[in-house]
């Protein structure tokens, strides 16, 4: 398999224009392309947003029979497609089918005078798919002939995100090992990390799969049915099945990123003061003042290669399903076990305030 990076993320949403406004005003994305019936996208409208090397496609249906309409009715706004960069999309598609993947879209070539892109799509589970994207010129047009480029007139600012660091998939109990095996066989990823996490009365199993370059990372979690369902069961109930629970954006300056996003209206989950008092006892030291860590709710951990700093955002969606993470890696390659528990404890505290109002202007505030 030749999968080696995240190409883009497609959200199916109820209103692409409203969702675009939210991500542009809060996360600083820029509107750089659009597609619709006039460009060959039947029954839907898609807006392409960019921030650093992160690309979001926001797609909403134009009639009730479109797959995006059915998706939103069942799940609410959410991740439909984690598109993966490939050096041989047609070959990887054939290998994935031979390994048991289900075909969604056969290999297709998008080409004009400015570039050539080959795509093919396979299904994973519960309306999540992966489009394999082969780009002759990575700096060329997004999908030649299908997406029209747009010039965003807003003032350009330095990028806050470098890339998509990883995705977290929330799964039904008992399906974790099966899906890990699927990703190994169908997409050539490697199982690299395991963790059993206990938070209060709930517990969950976690496994990580990655490509050889660590450009593609999926953290998969399932609730332990012997314990309380907790936040993972809340996601499964709210989303009506398994799916992408959160998307982690990698940044080179998490302090600046967290502050700017906070100023833009993004809500970051808080962490008790006692957490920061324990950092020295755990032998964890980074070049960020403890007062700043506490102020922004940032979590610090380490693996055998280095340190990482993380924080979760509050979900902007009405069903309180998909949310986001900010992560800065300081040589760390995996996930520190202390932070995995602390991150889910932060989400559990947020769960206790789930009755709070959805932020004004959020894409799920309908």
C-alpha cells in the first residue's frame, strides 16, 4: 500500500454556507474552492476550506435523496470521508478490495490543463469512507474541473495548524480488534500502540494504527461494556453509531494557537489545578510556563522520544458528537499514557455540562 498522508477531510453538513462561516470565523480557515451541479457535483454543494496544510470539504445536499441528506438526518453534521494521499490510488483501491474493503467509487481521473488527480473510494463502517487521492502535482488544483478555485478576500494571517495529526474513531464494544485488522489488511497501516483507560466508573480500550511515516494515524477507542457507557456511549447514541469522534490538528505553537482560537470563540476544555502540580512529580518539563499551561488548560506528557502538549475543544455540534484537539509534538511520536486519561477526564467534565447552550453561530446550532 502507498497511503502516506491525510489529503483532506469531508464533512457532510446540513448547511455548507453556515458551516463554512463557523470554521472561517473561529478556526481561521479560508474559503478556496467550491463545487456544485454546474461543475458536475450532482445534487449537492461543496465548499473547500484551507488552513496551513489542512483541507476541509463541507458538503450539503440540495435535495432530500442525496447521501449527504440521509447522513445528516441520521448522524447530524459529521465526518463522512477521511481522504488519504496515495502514490497509486487505483492500485491501492484494488488491494483494499482484495483485503475485504467495500467499493464506494471506482477509480476516476480529474484532469485539466493545470493538473491531474486520480481518486477511488472504499467504505469503512457506519457511513465512514476513505477516498484514496493520487496527485500528479501536490501543489496543483484540488480536483481539476470539479472544484472551481476561489480567492478568499479576508486578510491572510500566519497558519495556526501544520497538519492533521490524528483522528479518533469511537467504536461499538467488541469491534476494535476487527477494525484494527481491517486497517492493517486493507490500507497497509500498522498497529503501533495500546492503552486501557479507566475514567471514573467507565473504561475503554484504545489501539493506534499508523502508516510507516506516521503521516496517517487513527486512534480507535471502544467502551468496555463491563463498566458504565460514559462519554463513548454518549457519542454512539448521539451519532447513531461509530464514527470520527475527534480530529486533532497539529501545531508548532500550541500556546499561540490556543489563545487565538479562544479569542475567536473556540471553547477549550479546562483541567483541574492539581494536574499541574503533579507534572514535576512525574518528571515532565517543557519550555512553557506552568501558569500558561494552567491558564489555557494545556496537558503535557511524554513518550520515549519526547514530549507532547494537547488540549480538547468543546464540540460545536448540537448532538455534542464531533470535537477537535490541538496537539504540539516536541519530538514525541506516540501518545503519553498520562495524557490519554487526562484528556478523557476533561471530556467527562465537559459531559457534565452537556445541557449548556450550543455556542451561537456553531454549525450544529439549528
